[in-house]
């Protein structure tokens, strides 16, 4: 279980850091990925991590907090404090991932 938590944390942190770094290193990509990462990529990752974890281990609502907490430093480093509202969005995406995983697990048991 610990290894899977570490995998979720590392995957989420890698996505939250790599895409903004790519924008810094390759300024031409900024035009294409500026809000794509905030609006599409990060919410998908924020839902997929808790979804995969809860599919394997069951109810772990705390797992939905991981993406939101990991986004706070990335928001302060790469964006500005106005991007902190997305932490709430990623918390909601994580909760959706947990709920979907629990519903699918429930149907599989029947």
C-alpha cells in the first residue's frame, strides 16, 4: 500500500512540475499548453490517482487530498496565488475519482 501511495504522489508531482517546466524551457509551447494543463491535464491526473488507488484498496477519501495539497507549491512556484483556486478544483476531481472507484468496486462485488 505504501508503494502505491508513493506512486500516486510521484505521478501527480511529476505532472504538476513537468508541464510548467516545459513551458519555461520551450517558450513556444506556452501558447499551446498555457491553460491546457490547469483545465484538462491536472484535473485528469487529480482524478486518476485516487481512482486507481481506491480501485485497488477501497475507500480512501484522504487520497483525494493528495493532488490538491501537491498543487499548492506548484501554484506558488510556477503560477501565482490566483491559481490556488485550482487546488479546490483538483480536490473535487479527486473526490470524483474516489466516488467512481467505489461505485465500480460495489458493482463488481455484486
